[in-house]
């Protein structure tokens, strides 16, 4: 049974049992500060489990794309671990509980294939339950599962959470016995390769906090409802139904593995057994390649691009592990152009957007591989030097800090370091390397933990939301309105009945025209008059979906919770921000017109009169293209197109071609903003009524903000006019100074700069000639200090560092090489004195060192070697004293 068919049957089973089919959310988990990626099927439903939002359905089913990387080193070594996977899930939000979930799972698992089920043999299914969950055991017995195939297990195995504060609960897991070829008898506690888990039924009823490990956490209370969250690993059930040993051999993964084996000349499976612990190292590497290439495809497909931080770093690490594994198997050429199209063809039946968007995906992937291959070449050179130094010193192994530096700073894989060192007869201090890696991980975990907020931190806001429901935003249609104060909170989150003049507060209204910061758009400012008091709104945020919080200062009087008030936004600020937001949409669409659909938005800032627009593209945008983008945008303004917004279904929005941003999560209903027939985009922000109201858009700059991400900054409206007016004045002034028309200023400035550079070069030559002109005379006047020819002199005022070094060496060269010689040259520049000392070979034979002389004159400062050394940084007036100190040291040489 193909994986796509398994997915179809799962959704059909639950749809037939009254569940709403919900599409997968994008992999980047943008709504949760604790997660880089969605790592479980229930993540997009967390607000429903916590009671923060009312679910639009009582029961639902989905097939969610997921990423998990904590066990990345286990990929390929077990039948269970993969970085990307798909999770079939059915969910109940206060509807059915254990008595409904267990029979639904049993029915789909055991129902014959011809009747739409999976047709698993009931005699081979085992179940595990939490230690004291007698209720679940009774229900399993009622389905026909005998007691000897029901196992009680502890928190580690049968209590589920996301690994962070939030919803959790005991669970019951289903296992399938794959037979004695995979391991010994005895059930899941004995061998989880033979007994493969394929479905986890979580009885979601608790909220946890203070999560320190899978078994160490605190239950802070019960959820508002008893819920069901199940997860059936699509890849795992596919491996069972397709009769293969592991998830790397199913139909969506095996073709990638087979192509990698073909390229590297390996024969997959011939040297391995059925069980994962019987795998040959080459087979493990082939599985890593197949898993990581597919994961890279899915991540880039959902808008993640390689970088050195966050999600981009995870992607980069996964891609580089795949490329490294190919090299360890003997493939030295580019690998991804051979493998990524195979992954596309495997996954496109379930995710057709991977095929239509493959040009963008492959552009980023191939560029990252090229960059990494360059890193490998540079790292190999550094490693070769380190190996040579180690062998020269007679050491048996490469130092841990050198291996760690290669890995951490240059991205050079430790596996390659081990392999190359072994070829040279050296070991690597692996214990030291692992210690340094552990220290780095500890620091990273501590930093990540420090950033975590957890759901419990929002308890004060949640209480306000629970008491009064969502705040109604009316700002699309009005800029002021009467409303009632629902709650007052201190900045520390404490609910208070009243606040007085000068207090900083957080204020919640029942309805508000104030826009909360989001989607790149800055928040509205303004005032709220309440009773006899007035507050100034400084910021507006939405800490929980549906809860709009005004961060404000009480200007006068007293403000009390429950009082009626009048909210009024700063209209001029709103209009300026709205102009910037509409301009961002136009720049986004126009960039795509010139650079292709790959130029998708990666971030934005819409502020009064200015905007910042980040977008995905592999390289810099040519100035000519930027000019054309700016011109086309302003032509749209001249057309004075109507700007409209409407609510529609997500499906209809896709049908009409509305742009959605990568990483954003949208509900069933979405808001679409159109600028005439030119731009159409999903957006919750505020906009102008017509494009002509923008007046003018002026692009100021374009540059890189990370790997594959560029940034455009622009001015809009009166700010753009003001900028151009200043530029006009500047050009007029330059035209007046150069006495040329304005359109010739640039050429004249270029000519002047070229002439100045030529003059500087001539001055440099003259200065060098002046400095070196007296070298012969100075050499002839050398003092004899106990058989050592000594010259001490000051360079001409303002001589550059190179000139001073050259003069010292030139004087030394004019002295007979057979005669020991020391030359000291002091120089003054910028109020500081410097010293250069040059020593010939004959003087070195007498034990004289240039480095020692410089450090002696400068009290230990300076650097260089025995032939030539320099130092400085002392007051300019000390130049003669430096020469005297060197002369004294030479004179004392015997």
C-alpha cells in the first residue's frame, strides 16, 4: 500500500466518523517561542487544548508535517528515527475520550483492506498503557485485545508532552510484532525493533510546567476539557504495510536511497540484517542521505533557508550531514542535483507545491552545497597544516581543540577529520573533542532555556481572555470608538482595579480601533479617555490570539476597570504606516515580477513613512533591476488602483492566486488584500484606499541580511519627497562647485576622485624616495659598538609604517653582510611614536634579536622575529628615547 494511499485511508476513516479534515500547518512553528519547528501533530491545536481559543470543530483529523532533531545522531541506526516525518492524527476537543479513541484506532488498524482499513493482524498488535490507567486497560480488553498483550509502563514511555510547558497526559501506544527476524520475543519492553510502535493515543487532560526532562515536570492543573490527541507515524505504518525493514525503505524514501547507492557504487542491504542493530555502516550512511535530502526538500519548501542561526542552522546542519555522508561513501561531485529531484518526485503526489516551486527550492539547496564544498576544501587545507604540525612535534594524536575549531568555526565534519587523520597515521583526541562539544551543548541549552517563556507565563492574559472572550478589532473601518475597560494590569501582569497619573499599565478594552503590532506592521498610538482620566497608548500587542492589550501611561486623573471610555488612534501615524504597508505589498509583487516567484517575503517592517522588506533570493539584486522595480511600483501609484480587502476561505484564496507568506499559519478563513489587478496577498494589516495615496516610493538601499536573504529599505510619501528634495539640493550645490550641469556631476566627481588617487600615488612615491634617499649615507655613518655596526635614526615626519620598515631594511642592506649590523628607525605620526628594528644574519650569530630589542625598548610590547620587529603606541616625544634604549642594549652586547 503506497504511503499516499495510507494517508487517504486514514483521513477518510475519521471523516466518515464525523471528524473535520484539517490541512497540515507549515513546518516553522512561528506561534510558539519554544519551538523552531512543529514536532507533533497536535502543535497547531495547542490553543484549543489550553482553552485559549474555541475550536471551530469538536473533532478533527490531520496529516501534519513534522521535524524532530534532538536524536539526529540516531538517524539511520534505528528503524524509528527520522528528522522529517508525517503524523496522522485524530483529535477530540472535549468530545470523546478514551472510550471513543481506542475503538476508532483498533477499527482502522484491523479492518480488512478491501473495506478501507489497514488489515493488520489483530494477533500481532500489542498495547502499552500508563502505570495506573486501569480504565484504558478495560477498554482495550473490550475491543478483544488479550491481557497478555497489554503492558503497563512509566512516565518515560507512556506519559506524553511536547517537552515544554503546555498540555500533556498519559497515553496508550500500539505496537506491531514484525516477527522473530527482527528480535527476541517478550513485547515492547524487550525489543522495540521487533515490536514497532505505530500509533500513540494521548489522553490529553493535564497542563504541565517546570519541564526539566521527559520524566521531571510539574502538573499545574487540569485542562478545561478532557481531550484526545493521537499520532500515527505515517512512515512507520507504511514500513509495516509495505513489508520493509524501516522507514528509509518505504516508497517515499527508498528511491533517494537507491540513487545514492547507485552514485557511490554501494549495494544497499547486502551486508545488513533485518534488525537495525545489524546494519552495515555504509547502509546507515545511505539512510542518513535519504532522510536528510527529503527533510531539506520539505524545509526549503516551507520557506526555511540555510543560515547560521535558528531554523536555518538546523537546515544547514541536515544538508551538510547528507553531503558529508556522500563523500564518506566515495562520491566527490555535487550530490544534491542528483538526489533532490528524486525526493521531489517521491513527495509531490502528497505535496504538489514541491514540484511547482522546485526552481526556488533547488536554487537554495544547490547554492548551499557549493558553499559547503568550498568549506570542505578550506578545512582540508587547515587540517593538513595541523596534521603536519602534530607530526613534526612527534605527537600521536591531533589535539581536541584543533578538531573542535575545525568543526565549530569552519563547519568541517569530525568524521572527515577522523578519516583524514587516520590516513596520515594519526589519531584524534575524541574524548577531548566530545568534552568540548558537550560544553557547547550545555551553553546552548542554557541559552535556549533562558529564552523560553512557556504557556504558564501567559496566565494573567489567559484569565482576562477567559473572562471576556476575544477583543473585537474595529480599526479597519474606524479610527475611534466608545468602549469599556475590561481589565487593567500592571506591567508585571498583576490585575488591578485602578491606576493613577504617571502609572504604566496594560489596558484591555471590549472593542478597540487600535491595531496590535503584527505582520511587520507597527502598532497604533493614540489616547483613551476613561471616566475622568486619560491614558496615552504607547504600544499595542496581542499576547494571545484574540486578546488585544494596550500598553499605556496614565496622563491625568484615575482610570478604573469597568468604566466606559473613548479610544482614539493617532490618525496621521496610522495613515503613514498604512502607506508603508501597501508599498510593501507592491514591492513584494514587483520583485517577483523581475526575479521570479522565488523572491518571497522573509520579513518586513512597516513604520510611518518608511519600510523594510526582506525577501528570499540567492544573490544580490543588480542596481538596474532595483531601478526598474522602483519605476514599476511608482507607475502603479500613477494608475491610482483601488485597494480592497475581503474575507474568504483559504482554499478560495489559493485558487485566485493570493500570496501567502512562508512560515505563517492561517485559519480556515483568511483576509485577502488586493491592489487593483496588480497585487493580491493574504494580510491582516491596514492599507490605503487607493494606490495613488502613497504619493511616491523611493528605494534607498539593498543588501544582505543572511544567507539567501536580501533586504530593501525604502521611503514612502512625504518622507520620500523630503529625501529627494535634499538630494536635489546636494546635486545643485555640487553642480555649482564643479561648474557643470546637474546631469554631469557624477562624471565630474568620478574624474576628481581618480585625479586625487593618482596624486596620492605620486606623493607616496615621492615620500618613499625621500625616506630612502639617505639610506646609503646613514649606513656609511654606522657606529661601531663592540664590533656591531649600529644605525639609529628617525624617519621623516608622517612616514607610513611600510616606509619605516623599508627604510630599516634598506639601511641594513647597505652594510657589508659579513659585518654584524643593527638598524633602529623611530617614527612619529598622529601624536604617537613607533619603532622598527632590523638585524642581519651576522648580528643574529652574535645572539642579537630584533624582537628582544623592540620589547626591551617598549617595556615588553611589540612583536616580530629575530630579523625584523616593530612596536609603538607611546607618546611621540619618546622617539629619541626609544633609539637610545636600543643603542644601549646593543652596546651591552659582548
